[in-house]
C-alpha cells in the first residue's frame, strides 16, 4: 500500500489557491481544501488556525504574485509607459485569475503584517512608477487610489457584464487612462 504524501502548510496554501482561482473566495472552505488534499477537515487545523487565516494566506499569495508580475511588466519603463503597462498588466491578471483577484480584495488587517506588507508593495510600486511626475507624497497617494479605482471599476463592471453600450471596453479604458495622464500633465505644468 502506498503511503500518503505528507501534507505541509505550503500544500494547504496551493490547494486553497487552486480552489480560489477556479471558483472564487467563497469556495475556499475547510471542507473543500481538505477534500482536495484527501484528508479529513479536522486534520487541516494541524496547519492553519482558521478559515480566515487560510483565506488571508491566499490573499497574501495573490498580492505577492500580482506584485511580481506588475514589477516585471514595468521594468525599465517610467511615466506614461509604466502606468499603461501596469494598468494593462493589472487588468490582464484580474481577467486571467478572477477568483484570486476577488480573494485579494480584502482590507488588510493592521495586525496582519504579512498581508499589510503584500498590499503595500503594490502601492510602493505604483508610487515609484509615478516618480517622473514629481508629485508630493500625498498627491501621489491620491493618484494611486484613483488609478486603482479606475482599474478595479473596469474589472468589476466587466465581470458583472455592466458594459452594455456597444463600444469596446478596452477603448474606454484607454480613454480614461489618458484623461488621468492629462490631469497629471496639467498638475506638473501648474507646479
């Protein structure tokens, strides 16, 4: 008789990531992950403390993966080119991994330093790509929030089939990014 493979915390995370990627955040349950691993649900608690911890682990994994992919997309770029590459990379990630994207949309608990750091990495990457605009830190944060809202809004509406007018969504996305650039250029020229 073959021995069962030893279950590790990493194996638990990978099973949860696969479930989230395929079915979304709510599908990540103790029962579903246990079944995927071929173990009884109580055995999962040898590796995690709670369902909340498990879902947070998936969110951290997703944010770190997204950060890596976005950093790769904008490597060597700056200003508008970086913002365009970042925005399209973000949109592509959400389209390719809608369940993981959904899982990462939780507010970081200030006491969860790993989730906080994973979230902040993307914010810092965003601020770095905006450096050519020479914005003070507070204005940079405003722009990062606006860009995130723009991207997330398009992702959310697209997922909900909320774009009914027969215009290409990608054209609307590009148009709004260029409005952002016009605002940034006006801000820079004003200063």
